């Protein structure tokens, strides 16, 4: 049966290899089980329910990817978008988490339609690669400032907006230790480096009496507080158009980049460099996002950490299905997730930020018509505390600078249209 479903022999792999690859992928991305509930709980969502939703959304997404698309790519709620969900949409813009879930669902539905009608390629090819790299770096900077804030290293200062926190306190010190440990372990290519860092800080925090552990395993918490609580009608508010677009935009490019990158690493591209069954993979991603929103979590997307499983030999959807099974088993470790303090997950956020900022290496800094809008897009996200604003400023700056520099021929029709829409949004529907 497994041979029929996943074609193991055709992909030159074995059951044992696929299971080990699935375990490897899971260990590299399991940190989301601790980080996602920690971030979303700040909106007022039930921590236990979000933990369950995270496990189920990851399991559903990975299973669909494995069974329908037959790719060794795992899915889970995405980093960056969960922070955008909490800190921008709910805490800054003032929308309820129910409405924010509605926006996530709508972005998933639009992604689904774009995948079916093959509009995705047109959009991707219309947006310059440099601008996409700038947006990825901006999300990294956004995560970095959230991480430093959660760790107590960066604090509010009425005179200078931000200032340095108390570095003699336990939380900031443990956060620094956690980040150093994660970076060093990742450099040494230790599987599960991020999760190890989180767990070490959590254990030290419990030993030092800074936090409490009320058990490791239990029956899963109730999903009721978040299940089907999304407010789709509320998400149709005109002010949320840019938010829905931001969810869609980031997921679209993140997913596309991850899928192509991982497929290339696994030698799964055809002779023309195209990815077979790409449509199925995208449908898996968009379906998982809609399912996740219904369960009670932010956007579910493909994880670049899947590359770790591919390095371990994973070549088929069986790898993704093993990851799905492990996420289901994780349902019984909710007490452990609840014991993880914010300063234990902060190093993970900061490490992900480092990885995302590396995209700036691809920018042509000699060309100011490219460098200037990229820098604006990247800097606007942490400084306005909004991924949506960063995307808007990036698009507007790119179009305006290219136009004034006499290079309007570099602009695609999509850039013109989107830039005008962003100007209207910021000018008349800001907030």
C-alpha cells in the first residue's frame, strides 16, 4: 500500500529512510508548538486551545501535502505571520482575534482560487525578486524586535521610544544564553537546535524558580475556545483589505520559495527546472490555512525546515505523513508547552530573524532604484510594527523611484496597480 501511495522505489528511498527523515524534519520545526501558542495567547486566545489548533493544523497540512502532492514537505503555522496576527492586526489595529482569524481564512480561500486558476505564476513573476527579498528581511527584523521585547532586552522608553532593559534580571540573561546556544548548535548542524535551546532555557527557568512546571503529559486541552470562532463577515471590513493581502502575499511567496528551494535540494524538479504537481502542493498549503483558521491558528504554510528531512534522505510524501503523525502525538504534551516562558521562545524568534535577514545578500546595493525601496520595505516593518505597512511602503517606493529615475519600463502592470491601491489604502483607509 505504501509503495502504491508514495512510489518509494521510483524515488530510490525506503520506509526506514522516510521515517527517519520525517523525525528529523519534525525535530527541526517542533519549536512552533511552543512559540505559536505563546504569541497568539497575547491576543486573549486560550493557550491550550491554540496549542491543539497548532498541532492539528500542522498535522492536516502535512498529511495533505504527503498524500495529495507526494512531497516530503511539512506544514505548520508560519513564523512572522503569527507575529503579524497578534502584534499588528489585534494589538495595534484593534481588531478582535476572531476577526483576524476571518482574515486568515479569506487569505487562504483567495490563495486556493489563485492556485486553481493559475494566476499565481502571473503574480509571482510580476513582483521583483529584490523586493520579495526585502520583504523577507523586513519580517526578520519585525521578529527580531518582538523577540528582544519578549526577552525584556528592549523596553519602552518615553524619551527615545525604545531603551535597554535590565540585563541583570533572570529572563534577559536566559534569553541571551538561549540564543547563543541555538546559533552554536545550528552552526554545528545539530538536529533540533531551536527546540533544544527552548527546552534548555525552560528547564533552567524552572530550576531557578522563575517559572513552574505542572506536568509534562496530559490529555489534550479543549479546542472549543477557538474552534470555528472565526469572524469572516468582520474580516470583510475595508480596513482589513491590506491585512488580508499581507497574509496572502507573504504566504504566497514564502510557500513558492520554500517549495522550489526544497524540491531543488531533493532533485525533484523536471528537466525544465519546473516542479511537478506544484498545483497540488499549493492547494495543500491553502487548504491547510483555511483549516487552521477554522481550528484557531494563524496562517499555515510550508516549512523550509523540511530541507533537514530531505538531507536525511526524505524523497516522498511519506516523510510529511510521519511529521503529521508526530504532531498528533504532540497533543499530549500541552503541560510542557504551557511551562515555556516568553523569554525561552524569544531566542527562537531571534534565530529565525537571523535566517530571514540573510535574504539581503541577494540585493544589488549599487542600484539605488533597487536598494532604496528594499531598505524602506525592510525598515518600515519593525518601525511601524506592521508587515502590511512594510509591504505597502516597499511597493510604493519601488514604483515611485523607478518612475522618477526614468526606468518606468522596469515596472510591470501588477506593480502599477498594487502601488496605486496601496496609496489609496494608506491615504484614505489607514489604521
